[in-house]
């Protein structure tokens, strides 16, 4: 198979996961959409343009690609979902060592998210 076709498949799969994440709780959206934008940039200018100009997803991708930034609203949503995931694990009586690993990983991810700038002034995604 040609590399361009593989990038296209990766982009389509990542877009599907990103869209699922937009409607399913505890499933991330932004990482999948960033991966899709990267894959489409290598395989399909038309799909890349569609994704980066999409009214819902485009600003998230633009903010990251141009400023390495995560908007305040996206930061808030990510932190709330991570907190809910940890709380749900605790409520489901997940073993303590699993909770500890989950807490350490989520703390690392939260640190990364909070260390990113908010991006340019204006509507935050």
C-alpha cells in the first residue's frame, strides 16, 4: 500500500475517534483531531482543509498548530473529565495500586495541559 493511503486511513480513523470523543464522556477529542490533521496534511489537502475549517474542531487544531496552545475551555473540560475518571475509578473500588498509577498519569497530563499557553485573545475553544 502507498504511504499516502496509510496516512489517509490513519486520518479517517483518528477523525472517527475524535468525533466519538465529542459525544462520549471520558473519551478524548483533541488528541485524535490533532493526529487526524497531521495525517490529512500528508494525504489529503481537501480533508485537511475540511478539518481545519470545521466550526467545532478547527479552532482547537488552529490554536495548537499556530501557538502550541490549549484554550481555557478545553483545559477546564480536560481537567474536569480527568477528575471524574479518577472519582469513578474510586467509586468502582478499583484496586489501590491502579488508582495510584492512574492518579500519577493524570497528574502528569494535567501538568502538561496547564503548562500550555491559553492562546491568542478571543473566543477560547
